């Protein structure tokens, strides 16, 4: 709530990130790039660093299942935000509606 008052709360932020194609497959030439686009659910600035939060509605039995499914996605979100904002992402979080739980993704 404090981030919203300060104007440091951002919702549904679109981004485009260029990554080496080799990250996706060894078959791609080394010099090729691929554009990844997405929408970040929520992030806010806290102590000059970013807290990234992504909402998930998957039917899962544990937070670890979500982490396994979405860690790569959050890594791309982290890279995009750090490039765009010029700030470090200090923590990535998933909020699992089915579990009513917030999970930190390392």
C-alpha cells in the first residue's frame, strides 16, 4: 500500500526483451536474437530495488510446482525490469490463488 501512495506501484506493465536465440536452442546461430514479450502483473520499488509479483491460478498442490513451471518466465521478467528501470530486482514472488500463498522464487 505504501508503494501505491508513493507512486512506485506498477501493474500490467508490458515489456519486450531481446535474448540470444541460443538460449532457446543450440540449433540457432550464435549471432541471432529472439524477442520475448510479456506483461508483468505487478512490481513495486522498495528501498531503491524492485519487488516483482506474478499471479498464478494454476491448480497445484504446492508452491514448488509453480516455481518449477514459472522460474524461467520470472527470470525473463527480472532481466527485462532491470534493463528498463536500471534497478536491481531484489525478489521475485509468485502468488498462488489456489494455495492462498506467496512463494519466493530464487
